[in-house]
C-alpha cells in the first residue's frame, strides 16, 4: 500500500517539476490554452476567461493516463 502512495507522489512531483519548467521557459504550456471553445468575455473594467475546452482536454488526458497506469 505504501509503495503505491509513494510512487504516486513521485509521479505527481515529476509532473509538477516538468510543468514548472515549461511555464518558466515558454511562459505557458505549449499547445494548451486559447483553444476554440474557450470563452473570453471582456467589458470595460472586467475580463472573464473560461477555459472550457482546455479543461476538457486536460481532463481527458489525465483520465487516459490514470487508466493506463491502473492497468498494470
């Protein structure tokens, strides 16, 4: 039981490090953000960004990764 928790934390840490490096080098994660279906509402002193498509894409990718990981 403890080894699976430890492995999960190591994988999570590695993903966070890679994401942080990408954000530091590129300013954003390449290929993610401002996709068709993401909503941007601008008013005079107000801006609202709803990344609906981006959220669905990230959820799909993470679901597939966890599905493959749990098949072992």
